[in-house]
């Protein structure tokens, strides 16, 4: 007497080929999710990185569409792949929203950070202050809020008190460090006189 496979609700059995594809998507999502944690980890070690505002503005819509597309692919893969573990059902429900944010962070910050680590050279970048009082964290005190950068990565950290006291909204700050067109690991921040640019 043949034992029947226990059928799990809301799972689609499309064959082994599709199941392998779903496994590949899940593996890719796991790897990219770990990469997306890099910006948060390096901040804990006192490393300061900012994506380039011009590149971010030009690619933000593309990044948003890609992040939603990647989260949708993960969502579909979770319905094709046989469920494993107690929290699989919860993951299915939360995948579209949570992973869209995770993938967005990876595309806007982690990828530029990794590329800058590999191909960086001495660089100067100019950013614009939105508010001298940003959202500080344990490793980012004080935090100066900047314009035209992604949420959570629009902070200038470890600003010297002498510079902080002189900053106003709209001021330009020159960042000196190791960078590429995608961003900069900055080591020094200097206030640019009004009307001056690099």
C-alpha cells in the first residue's frame, strides 16, 4: 500500500524542475540578505560609509523596482518549495514587505559598499546637510542628517563638535576618504564655504 504525501495547504507541486528553481531563489535570497546586513555591521566597528547622492538619485527608482521584483520572486518560490520548519508559513506572509526593504538596503547601500571596498581610491565627495540633528545610534553620535540619500544611510557620523556647531540646513560638507562613483568611506569632513563646490 503506497503512502501518500501529506499535502500542505497553499503549496503548489509543479515538479522537481520548479522545486530546484525555487531552492536556487531561496539560496540567492539568503545570501543577498546577509550581504544587506553589511552596512549595519560595519557601522558597529566605527566604519563610516555614505552612498553617492547623485548616483542614488539617478538609480533609486530602479533599485525600488528591483527590490520589489526580488521580493516577489522569493514570495513565489516560498509557495513552490515544500515547507520546512515551524516559521515557514510566517515567512511566506512577511516575505513581500520585509524582504523588499532588505533587498532595497542591499541594492542602495551594501552593493556600493562592497564595490567601494574592492575598487576604491582616494576620493572627495560633497553632501548637503538637511538637519544638524539626525537620528543618532550607539555608534553614530552625533548624527547629521543629509539630503538625497536613502533612509538609515543619510547620516553623517562622528562629526567633530567644532564642525557640528557651525552646520545649518543647506550647508555643503566635503567628505575625504576612499571611494568610487557609488560612495565613500569617509575619514574627514570639512565645511565648504557657501557658494563653493568641489
